[in-house]
C-alpha cells in the first residue's frame, strides 16, 4: 500500500508541474518519479480539452467548440508547452551561435518568431480539432495530449542534454528507463483503444513531430532542454490532430 502511494505521488508531482491545478505536497516532490507520468497527465488535460470542445460544439458550432477547448487547455497548462515552443523559435531562428541560442532560451521575453510560433500552433490545433466530428473530439484530444507528452518522454530517453541546469535537466537526469518504458507502453495501448486503426497515423505523427524537434535542437544547441521538450509536445499534438482530422 505504501509503495502504491509512493508510485501515485509521482502523478501528482507531474500534474502540478505540467498544469495550473493547485496541488499541495506534504513531502518534497520526487522529480525522478514524475516524468513517467507526463503522458497520463496528458490524458487529464486532453479529457478537459475534448470535453469542453464537444460540449460547446453541441451548443454552437465545431469551430467555436474547438477554439474554446484549445484555449481552455492553454489556461489549464498555463501555456507551459507554448512557452517552450516560443523560446526555441526565438532561439533557433534568431540566434547565430550555440551560445547565443542558449542565452535566448533563458530569456523570459518572447520575440516575433516566438509569438508567431504560438499563434500558429493555436490556430492549427483549433482548425484541426474543428475538422473532427464533435462525437470524436473527446477521444481525439485525449489521444493528442497523451501521445504528444509520450513523444517528449521518448526524447528524454534518447537524446543528450544541451545543458545540465533547469527543470528539464532535473527530470531527464533522474528519469528511470524502466518506468518510462512502462509509461510509453501504457500510453500506446490507451491510444490504440481510443483511435483503433488510426493509431498508426497518430503514432507516426508523434514520431515525425518529436524527431523533427530532436534533429533541429541537436543541430542548433547539441541536445535538448526543457523548452525543446515543450516544443516537441506542441508540434506532435498539432500533427496528431491534423492526422485525426482526415478520418
């Protein structure tokens, strides 16, 4: 029982890290136990996004439902992943050297590239989600948010760190491979149940999104950071919704 409580403690640490849901921790959060729970937190966020999108769509139109759903998701996560996407857009496009790019990644302010990346991500996700029938919005959003975070977790397992400081490095350095592999397997199983034959397309979209960000980050800064993981989640989420919009 005690072991089970410790196991699920990682879920609540991950939930408080990835969302704005207020959670009090009686003990010091165990960073290493949280990362494998990222895809499961994605299921929670996806259920909120999909539920809102479905509900509003039935009251108004799919485009309005999708817009409200996506924006509620941004509010629930505190634009956490959008911030990472904006940071690497500013750093990778605007920086001329590795040192400049890493310095820009630490800057809390966003430039034109970053703002454009955030806007593009939100618009694309709204358009893709609105193209999915209202009855499938709920499962589509869950699959997108779960797999997108699974893709980021996969990057933690396969890619070296660009710098050994910051929240992202804390999670990567203490990540247990066995727990991460279990999380990825469970996430894949859930997505297969939710999307059926289309799981092939959404897994492919996740791989493309994560691999694209991985290659870009290795070329620009030599590895990954927390911002890179956020950007991978954003790109994968958008591509998954685009894939599901073709159903």
